[in-house]
């Protein structure tokens, strides 16, 4: 008697990517339509401890709704037709580039290279971008809190005020350009 077992192939770098994402303080959960035994093997191999298996597409979307009701932000990563409802329900939907067209069309982000570490890079880059936005708002607020009252009460020459406004704008642009010049190696820090 012969016995066969089909298992999913784990993408290279998946375990490292999940470990790095978890190190950022992000909870990683597996929602899958696979049988419990198959799901458990894959989850153990990549370091995921919370698994929900044998889920239909609407079950995945319901699970995301539960996380929303508990006050969580949800990022869903998927690539199949069966992931479409869950992707559409998530706060941020990420599809793999070779995934089903419908999954790609409802996603906010598409990872073209299909590398799990690119998902980690996306998290790090988004955090760096958000930090730059907060810094830029802080720079602008600080400038306006200092410069506007001084200009209104006549303590600042209009030419100096115009020049300092330009310098303030250049500071914000330069801070934003730091994101563009960020090397992927720096993203992994």
C-alpha cells in the first residue's frame, strides 16, 4: 500500500521574514483553507503560532472582521481567489505578483518579486515613511508657531520671512528625500 502526502512549498526567506516582522511587534496569524495538519506543518516551519485552518473565503473575511472589532489594524497577504474577500476586508491588502488577477485588483500593494523578505521591507519602509511624515509635520508646525507670530507683530522683515519659508520647505523636502535614498540594506536594520 502506498501513501502520498501533498505539502505546500515554503518560499525561500519566509521564516526569516516572519521572524523579522514579529520582531517589529506585529502579530502574524495564518488564515488558510488547508487542512489543520498541513497548516500546522507550514506554520511550525515558518514560526507562526496562531493558525486558523479549513476556512472558506467568507470565514477568512469574518476572522478579519473579528480582529477589527477587537480594535486591531489588519494587513492581509494573499494570492488566490479564495483570499479576495479577506483582502478586501483588510485595512491593507498585499497580493503576490503572480497571484490571481482578482486578488491583485483588490490589493493596495502588489509584491512583484514574490520574495517574503520584500514584505518585511514594505513594513520597514512604511514605518520610515510614517516617521518622516510626522517629522515633516513637526517641522512645519514649529516653523509656523515661531515665524507667523513674529511676522504678524512686525519683528521679522518680509524678505527674511519669505526666505525662511523657503528654507522650511527645503528642509521638509530634504527629509522626505531621505526615504528615497534609503538602501534596502538600511531597511533591514
